[in-house]
C-alpha cells in the first residue's frame, strides 16, 4: 500500500512537469506572460495621442510602464488643446518641461481606484508641486459622476491595465492654488461667497499668488451658518484672521504654539492665534480642524468646523492651558470683580487696549499659597496696563522701561536684554527682581500679552 502511494505521488509530479512544458511551448519557450500597461492602453487609444506625446516628452512613459498599480486620469486630445490655448502655448513643445512633468503627475494616483471605490473627498496625486514639495491634493466629487478639482469630468471609466486603471477625462487638471481648492469644494461655498462679496478680489488675488506660501483655516458652510459675529467685527478682518501668510503649516508641523495671522489690530500689528494639538488640532479653543492638509502649489488649507472670531486677551488666557491657574484667579477666586468682562472690551472706549503680563501656572505654583480675594485682586490688577498696547518693540532696547501705571496703580520696570534665558527682566512694584518675561507679543484685537515666569507683587505700603 505504501509503494502504491509513493507511485501515485511520482505520477502527479510527472504530470505537472508535462503541463509546465506544454505551457512553455505555447509561450515560445519563455515563462513571461505578455502584459498590457497603462502606456500601452494610451498608445492604442487615438484620442490620447497628445497624452502619449506629453508622457514621452516628460520622460514619464517608463514610470507608467512600471509595476504600479496606478490610477490615471487621462485627458483627451481636445482637453490638451484647450489647456495649451488657455495658457498661451502654441504647442506641447513650448510647455516648460518641469511644469509639464508636474501637470502630468497631477493626473496620477498611487493604487488602483476603480470608479466604484472613489468617493467624495481628497486624495494625493504623484505631483510634488505642492508647497514644501508636498504631493498635491485632488478633490474628488462623486455627487454626479466623477469630477476632479471641479474642472475635469470622467467621460470613460475603469479601463483596466495590468498595472492599474485609466479614467478618461475631458479637461487637463492644472496645478491648484488655494483659491482653486476653495472653489472646487461645495462645502466651502460660503467661504468663497464671503471672500468675493461686493466683487472683492483682495483675497482671491492674494491666495492665488505663488510668490509666498499661505496657511488657510477654511470654515465649512455650517460654520458660517452658525457664526453670529458677536462683536460686530469687519468680516474682512475676520477672514484675514483665518490666513497665515509666509508659511505653509502642515498638520505634522503644528504643535502647541502661537502663530501670526494676516489680520491686524488698529496699529497694524498682526493678530495671533493659539494652536493646540493635544487632541486633534484646535484654534483658540473655539474651532477644530475637520480636514487637514489640503495641499496647493502655494500653501495648505485646513477645513475647520467654526469661524474663528477676532480674539481678546481673555481668548488666549482661556485657550492656553498654561494659563489655567490665571483664569481661575480671574474668575472663581475673585467673584467680586468681573475681570473677564473688563478684559474682553473691544470698543476702544479708553479702557482698551490692554497690555497683560500673564503669569504661567508654574509662576502661581511657586507661591506659598494663592492669596485670598482681598489681596489677590490688587495682585491681578498689577499685571494689567490699560489704554496701551505695549509690544516688545516699544521697550527701550538695551535699557530699562518703566511701564505706565497698572490697574492697581503701581508701575514696574522692564529691562532688555534679559538674563538667565529670559527675554527681559522685570522688577515689580514691590521691588522684587529675578522675574522674567519668557514670551512676548501674543497679540489680540484689544491688547497684547507677555508671559511671566513669576507673579508680580505691587507695593502694598502706598
């Protein structure tokens, strides 16, 4: 019985060998099966001849003959002709090779994405023309067919090759700016309407520029619907507050930090934002990033779930967890004084702007105990100068500046440069020194904050 089993195994091996030999003969004695690549499909399609010429000119044909898999949105000949005419190119040869390469790569996505697997949202193309050399984003809209970046519709879908899939499109997908991305996404239509109200072109001109990079926190339609503008701020100032000029701040570069925006106060000082990344990304503790890293050639867009209103000094104290003890002192521990209402004023009636010297949690922790309300109120008042927006640039360089009287009545002095790692040194109203300013110029609409590592004490004898 054992011998019969072994004989049966040997027979199976011989049978498999014969089949393999026959298969080799059918393929001319070789073992490689003939494949059809994405390039082969394009070559075999008359209406993609300009695409084939473009791929050859940009030396990308070899890439799309690779293993992949790739998804290619392939523009027709008429799409290329319209692209050349719109950009004042008489022929394909006039397109600079680096631009042509990036435009073509902006039609290619890694992976095989059949039409049935595409959904409304963002995917990354292989183009690295994005800010900081990042891969550009493509906005796919599947509400009616498949549209890419609001400019190209899929007219023939799911042409499969061995190394991916081709979808033929009716327009060339250009390299998108921030404005292009905003216009293409219907969920940002309220933002686009606000940016262009009364034929205003300031924002569209600015955010289409490729001279510098931008970061835009873009409120979705629901965010605009919920915004009541409680302080009656100029909507153009509010929109500017959502823009960071000169930097593309991608989500992997953000941390708990302050940044300067394109909005300014009455003196022309750039307003700050507080970004917190402890749980997602939030701005001023009032708006959260819902979709991050929409990459454009001139920056990045983060879609947010609330309009970010112009901040008061209270906004930053409440948003920054480093000031939680200060907030407690200004509220729960001093109920007889409404510090929040006072420091939230933005009407310029003489009380604001404020210059606030804000002690950190560690500064309060260094006290033997937080004083009772009667003694705490003058201490807190000693940290606020009313009627002045005193920035670091207003201080005496390489010297000592005496502040105007604080809300408590005393002044104190600030000396530049600081020692022991401080930006500046402070001597408070009671004559205590060894106090350091460790961060400066957190700018609100109604004043500015400088951060202290020690609680200031006023002169209690006067």
